[in-house]
C-alpha cells in the first residue's frame, strides 16, 4: 500500500516537472495607435482699418477729366500776356505796327469839357505817348500803365483835335494803347485802340455843338 502511494507521488511529480519544462508564449495584443489631436483652427480675425488694402490685379479706367474749366481765362496768370508778347517779338510774329498817322473818327457832344483816359491795352512794357490838343502839347511824356489814367479837357466851340503820339514801342512793340472819352456827365462817347510805330500819331476830333 505504501509502495503504491509512493509510485503515485513519483508519477505525479514527474508529470508536474514535464509540465513545468514546457514553455509557450502568448502573442502580444497590439495597442491601438493614439493619434495626437489636431490643433483647433484659429478664429477669423476681424477686419481692421489698419489692414493693408489689397492691390487690384485688373486695370481700372480713370474718369475722364472735364478740361473745359481747367484754366479759365479770368484766372490766368497776368504775366502770360507779357510773355506771349515777348515771344511774338522774338519770333517776329508781333502785332503789326501801323507806320502812318491814324485817324479814329470824330464825335459830337454838347459838353463843356471831356474826360480822356488811356492805358496800355496789352501788358505794360514801357510804352510812352505824347498828347496834343489843337496842335499844342498838353502832356509831354506819359508812361502807359495797366490802369486808366487821364486828363480833363475844356472844349472849345467847334473842332477839338486830340492826337496821341507814339514816342517809342516799349520793350515788345508796337506802341499799344486804348483810350476812352467821356462827356461832363460821365457818358462814354468813344472807345478806341491803336498799334503805332514810333513817331506816328492816332487822332480824333471832338466837335462841341
């Protein structure tokens, strides 16, 4: 009986050793890949007045400017007239100087006197004149300016001959002038111009009725 138990014990131990000597591996279960979270999108930036303005890729037609009033004559540079006059002289294209005495007609009035005013109707350039009344010198040398200047002339009954003599042609000839005659009530009687060469005269006759 004891021998039988001993045999059983030995066989059991042998079986246990056989089982312990045998090894086997359990395959590893792959761990699921963990992906890093995607960064959250940045919120859209509100537009700012300081943001640069994108440049247009296409061409934009500029509106056509109305040039009708770009250089109105009333606002033109007054020196332009003088420059034009000098340029005309330099190119020989200046106004024609009248090389003879010029009669500008007669006027009739019942006034006791007349007011005669005169000026350079171009840009002043040193034009000089002499005034004669009935063959007598009443103003020997007058420099014509841009503004009117003048004299009061007592009228004799009948004919009163007034002559304007060109003493020179300024720096850009000819001698250019405008003159006006008013009666003693301030009414305009005549308004004339001349372009004279040196030494010639423009004349009118004022008839006192």
